[in-house]
């Protein structure tokens, strides 16, 4: 049985993508916000906690490039 981790937070989604977690879909059923759906994998909950506790250290350029990619996906028609 597959399990999923989801968030509406763009910053957290960007961090998870940068850390290599698999983004499965962008759920756009709510016209006011997007839900980022990831495969639940080992360590993803700890990564979320580290994000909220400001304990994440990532390459800035990679982080911003991934955020740009996610924004492009949000605003695309697909």
C-alpha cells in the first residue's frame, strides 16, 4: 500500500525536492492553493521537522532553481 506525504507550503516542497524526495503530483483541485504530494519515504518527516526548526542547509542556487521549477509547474496549464 502506497503512502503519501503532502503539504501546501511551497518552501517545504522546494526543500523536499532539493533533498531528492519524489514529487508525485501537484493537486490543483482547490483554486486558491496547490497541494504538493510526495511519496512517503524514510526521512521525509525528519526533513519536514528540520525545515520548520530552521536546521536545513542546502545549496542556495539549487534551492531557488527548484522553487522556480515548482512555480512554473503551478502556473502551467498541465
